[in-house]
C-alpha cells in the first residue's frame, strides 16, 4: 500500500472515529445540537428515501448517512491537507469549524432540515464544539506529510 492510500485510509478512519465522538458530544452535552439531532438525521433520511420511513429506521439511516459523510470528509481532509498544509491549522480545529459552518449552518439550513432561528445559541455552539472535536480527531489520526 502506498503512502497516499495509507493516508486516505487514515483519514477515513479518523472520520469514523470523529463521527463517533461527535455523536457522543451530542448525546451527553446537548441532544438538540443544531444539525446533529436524531430528528435531523431522520428528516434527511426521509428527504432522500421517502417520507414513509418509520421514525426509528429513519433515525438509523440518517445516522448512517452522517457517519458516511464523516468518513468521506475525513479522507478528503487527509488528501487535501497533504497538498495544502495550512488546512491543518489548529490541529484540525479550523477544519472542524469550517465543516460546521458549511455543513451545519449553511447546508442544513439550505436543505431546510432545521430552522437556524428556532435553535438557541447553546444548540449552535454545541454543534460547533462537536465539529471541532471531529476535526481534531481526524487530524490526530492523519499522519504528518513526509
């Protein structure tokens, strides 16, 4: 296995671990964190696979989508940060913060999965904290460039 494929796998692993850590932050700190709740996961799954999904199935499918997205973005981070080392600023914290801004605040709102004005500041900050944790975990797993 080449250095690049090893780096890609490390990013994917970091994304999976970071995704688990994000869900832990949400579960134990704020179950209503903007863009990260099981209700948001269920709505995303229903939007993609049909409104007739039962709640539990929709939540599980939505969570799986979230984990796959985390794995893909972790792998992308591993490859992109090799070429653009500035992406590793703050040991992945900036990456996590950027992902929060683009993924949660903008994409979740644009897809109308949640209303950003209906969520309180704590909900938004919990989501930011979860994404920063995600970014730092991905960064810790991805090896430094040679």
